[in-house]
C-alpha cells in the first residue's frame, strides 16, 4: 500500500466484515494453490481413476468402511480400466487416459486416498468461496468491490467440479485435462484479483491522466504476458496428460540430437497429434517457454521504466524471480527425465504463481498511485565523526 493512502486504508481495518473477508480470501488463494499441487500429484501418481465414479463412491461421499467395500471398488476400477484400454487401442483416447495399475490392495488404497483428498479439498474450496460470496452480498461496500467477481468465481468453481466429473468418466483424458488446469489457473487469478481489491484503500483516489498515459504500454505488455503464461500452463497440462513423462527426452536444448526432431505421428490423425503426441507437445512446451521468458522479462522492464507504485515495483521483482526459478525448474525437470515428482510439482505450482504475480502487477498498474520518489537515490554515507564533518 502506498504511503499517501495509509490513512484512507485505516477505516477498513476496523470493519469486521472487510477484515474477515480479506483473511478468508487469502486463505482461499492458498488452498487453491494447494489444490493445484494435489491435482498434479494425482496425475503424476496415476491415481485419478482409482475412484471411477463421480460425485459418489458406491453411493457415498466417504471411503469404504469394510474390506468388502474396498474389494467392490477395486473390481469396479479394473472394469473401468478394461473399457479405457479398449478405447485406447481403438485410438479414441490417448495413453494418458489410462490409470496406474496398483500392485496390491494397500497400493490401491493409497491411490484412492490421493484422489479422494483432491475431491475433498475441492469441496472445501467451493464452500469457502460460496460463503465469501454470501458475505459480499450482505455488505454494499464489499459487493461493489468484488461481489460480482466472487459470484463469477463461484460459478466457475461449480463448472470446474463438473469438468472434474467429465474427466473421471472419460478416463482423465487429455482432451479435458488441459481445460481442468487452465480453469484452475483462471480461478486462482480471479481470487487474487478480488483479494487485491479488498486490500485497496477504502477511498481510492483516481490515477492522474498523465500517469495512466505513461502506464498504458506496460499494462498492454502485462496483458500479453498473462495470456501467453496461461497458454504455457495449458501446454504443460497437455504434456503431463499425454504421459509426457514417459517420453521425456532428457537432453536440452536439443531433442534426439536435433533442434526439430520428428514430431508428427502419421499413424494417428490431427486430433491425436495435437492432444496426445507427447514428443511434439514437449517440444512446443520447451520452445514456447522462451516466448514467455522474453515477454515477462520485457514486462518487468516496462514496469521499472513506468511511474509505478512501491508495491507494483516489489511485485514485479517477485514476478521476475519466479520467472528465473521456473526456467531452472524446467531444465531440471528435463534432466530428471520428467520422473522427479517433487520437481514436477514445484514446476507446476510456480507456473500458476507466476501467472498470479502478473495479475498483481497488472492490478497495481491500474489502481496503485505512483510512489512519490520512483527513482530515489541512496542517501550519502555520513561522514566519519572523527573528521567533525557535518552528518547529512
């Protein structure tokens, strides 16, 4: 928050509804990031199909309470796998639509609880978002600030739940997986935007016209950076969904000794190559990353050159740090052969965090007042007291 508005922001600190909603929105964003990580873990462990029904589990929302119940659920899992394998052999779905076959009942239970925790956490997020929306509806100021955005977020969360059910029925097909992660990233951005609106001063002063004019180009670049970062997240989801980890070429920057390896598989049609061709998707994901690097770095430079506020400058530094971290994680993931679960999960979460940081920087480009001293020079070093010189 910039210093000129510190007094304006004070009244909101004593508004219980405002303060409580801001806290819950922060918690909601943290839970969404956790859900993204859990969802990635579900995919990496091949646990998504351990519960082949949605939304119920043999007529309940809870795990089985008897060994007979576990046996029935496991048998249903194998029947579902047979159906999906037949579809995969017919070319209707890709290899990524098949689940992992458990070694024994204990392994199956582990897979089940991984998927069940994903569903349970998603339900908690939906309930919190709904309560936040109701709080907004009961307070005129809060509704004006972020009520409509929260309503749209709740609707999108419901749609995301339905999409999750479609994923289960389709065998977590890559045809829908990329939509699932892409929607999750949009929801995270909507929540962080609503949170930023809640943290803004109660009485916002309009941004001077001259400042808006000087920020116009940086805002445009930030919008482009958000779009291409979101597209790169989609490409990453396609790589994961196509079982890209099982086809990872652990060399960088070349693949199979070439800048452009054989990408198109003539055995399958256009849809399969665009959605399930692991080698091609991996190649696109690698090289489109450089587009993201260039545009996000340029956006950070544009913010630095614009009359930015203190928080916007800080957020842009954080954004650039996330960009460098994401680059390193991507390279590490390649050399690890795509099988290191920890690196892959951090890579996933950092990608969504990068997108969220771009949203924060763009928000402040629109609403934050410029700092009073954008290019303040460091104060001169005080003279040595022994010289009896005047200390500045």
